[in-house]
């Protein structure tokens, strides 16, 4: 069965670099399915390995990969740049109750 995640990729590539990046993503079925223009919920278990490699291939581009898993609360964002990464996990915080009326 497997666990699916909805991925969304942001990057700051421009011009020719953006075109090369788009072609690179479209050239691999797993990448295209997970983060291409028509991306969908996907089983992309190696996303960290793949994104680290992509960030090494495009060292001047900053990538931010967001993920939302099938089960709540499973959401995170990872920033990639030149083969390095940092992941931040989302958290749900409820505000303090106000005065009852």
C-alpha cells in the first residue's frame, strides 16, 4: 500500500537555469510525479536523497520542498542549497481561550 505525501517545490531559479531545472525534473518519472507541473500525491520515499542530489546539480539555486502526509499532523518544509539541507516540522498551536460571552 504505502504512504503518500503531497509535495510542493519552490525555487529561486531564473532564466536558463530555470529551464534546465524544469527539463531535469521532467526527465525523471519519480521527480515529475512528485514535484512536476502536474504533481500529485506520491510515494517518494527517497525525496531527501533526490533533493540533495538536485541541489548539488544546481548549487546556486535555493529549493524549498514542502510536504503534507496522509496522516495528520504530518507536514514539514526542507530547505536545500548546494547539497545541504535543513528541515522544519510544522506544529499545531491552539491560542489561549479568550473571555466567554
